[in-house]
């Protein structure tokens, strides 16, 4: 297995770990805390790094007509918006907004799982 493939899979899986940790711990606590925001940003950073590595493996092909690429892009943009909004909520948001934030988190996490498992399927399929 090529080292870049191992690195990209590892980075994307670290994104899954950190993002899942942030989303589910925030959801169970029903309160957004600064460490949850750090987990969102860390997951996002690992996802970007893994996506760049995957892009290099694909030899520069980037086609939004491809369902995996399109869902991956949607997921990345949602993660960015989610992490930015979480940052704003922890700094300036009301208690009501902070306590209800978890609803949006779960939605973004579920959308993110589509390209994660889709990529896993495509990788196993060859």
C-alpha cells in the first residue's frame, strides 16, 4: 500500500475521531464548551489534510460531478461553517443558543459520514 494512501486514510480517520468526539460529547452535555470547539477545528484540519493527500493520489483530478467529490466538498464546507459558528457561539452567543447548538452539530456529522463511508467503499472496491 502506498505511503500517501496510508497517510490520507490515517488523516481522514483522525478527522472522524476528533469530529465525532466533539459532536457527541457536546450533544451528551447539551452545552457547547470551548474544548468541543477545539475538537471541531482539529477534526476539520485533519479532514483538510486528508483531502489534500487524497487529491494528490487522484493525480490532480477534481470533478464536482463525481458524487464522492461533491459530497466531500459539501461536508467540508458544512464543517467549516459549523466550527466557525461554534467559535462565535462560545464567545458571544446566548445561553439559549449555546444549549441548542447540538442539533446542528449532529446534522453536520451525519452529512460528513456520507463521504467518509463512501470513500471507504470506493477504496475497498478498488
